[in-house]
């Protein structure tokens, strides 16, 4: 074996010392990084503004309701501007209001829209798919954002949700209400509502959804929702695909249960007690919520109701005729 020289011994010893110094240095660095994390995890002081969990939720624009449901919402525009709250239809999401939200944020308003529980990006929970929970969830968003003097605009099922919200949670916060192609007073045929749709119509919706939701939604969007099934209709494939995309984002269970919520809930008493100016807008060619048993009856029950009917406009007129609907909404809000 070759002899180890003094120079080699000094080199080896120097190398070992350097390695020890590097390890000590890394240990000190890790300790410096870890100590604040430990302090935060231990809840070092009450001065910490928000927990990591709250920060995560705020970054995703969600709130958690009292029964543990995460509700996603959009909130655009100046925080000190008058708020407009949009309530979407079945089985869609806040995205269905993008055209209106962009229009009104450019006009200087604060615009808010949330995904109903089980829809869009909100929690896909088992229960709570009824108007009481829908309205309470909307109220949770309004309270969290501390919205006051708000205009509430609801389309279709969202019109029912907005009606129930304003009637039960809107005192002191809601300034005006708009119902567009909305489901109130009640859709299903009953002894008290002989002009309603037979329950078999809604049973068939449930059957189609359970059998092949993807195809059902495509047929719904490409047919009666936008009146694309009418001769000479200006069909937009992008609109159809966007409707389908929104529908498929949500929970089949929530959508299935939601059919009962939008068809069988009776909003008669809600409409009677609402005391804010309300605009009822309806398309004459609405194939989803037939006008004869909806808009005129709602307008009659409201204390401060005004009705506008749009000839040949479909159920989804906020999308197909946004150039007409948006200025009409603006005029009502400013009036």
C-alpha cells in the first residue's frame, strides 16, 4: 500500500471539515425556514389575519356555507360601486352570465355571480338541492361580500332563486329585482295552477338525464333552449358547446334533484311580499318556461312589478339577444 503523505492527510482533514461546515450551514438554513412555519402552525398569535385554509379559499373565490358547502363566485369591478348579483339557470353556472357581466363592469358596476351548490365549481354535495338552500347560499355570498343596494337578476331557475332570496333574505340589501324567463309562480300543473305543465314533462326530463346526460344536454342546448329548432334559426355551435360544457361541469345528482326544485316550488307567497321594483322579462317563444303560466302571473302578484315581453325571443335570450337585453337591464337599473 502506498504511504500516505502529510500533505494528503492535511487535504483529507480539510475536506472533512469543509463537508461538516456545509452540513451545518444547511441545517441552520432549514431551521431558519422551519421555525416560522412551526410558529404559524402553532397559532403563534391572534394577530395572524387569516389561516392558510382561508387564504386558499379566498384565492379560489369560494366561501363555505353553514352546512359545509363550498360556493364558488365571481366578483368583478370596483368594490365601492353598486353591485349587480346574477343568479344562473339550470343546469348551468356563473359563466352563463359572462356577456352581461362584461357589459356591466364596463359601465362601472360591481358584478357578482356564483355557481349554485352542485353546479359549476361549487361542491357536489348529496343534499340541499331546493330553493331554501339555494337562497340561503346566495345570502351567504351576499353577506360575505357585504353587498348592499344590490340589483338581483335571475334567469329561469335563477329567477326562482332570486325571488326566494329577495323575499326571505333581501331586506336592507336588495334594491331591485329582475326575473328573466323565470320559473315563478310555479311551473307544474296543480289544482291551483291548471295552466301548468303536467308532471310527466318533468319526469321525462329526469329520465333523459339519468339515461344519457351528455346527449340530453347537447340536444337541449341545440334545440328548445335557444329556439335553435325553429326554421331559419341562426344557430351558434359555440353557444351550444358552452352550454354543454357548463352543464357537464356540475353534479348529475344536483341536476336531477334540481328539476323538482324549479318545477314544483310555489313562489306565490314570495312574490306577494316582495316590495322592491321588479322587472319581469320573458320571450314570447320561450319553449322551456312557457310565458302564459309564468310572467303575467308573476307580474300580477308583485307589488311593484313591470312586465316586458319580447316577440319571438327564446328562453336563452340573454345570450341570443344580449344586444337588446343588456340595454334594457341598464335602463331599469338606472330608472
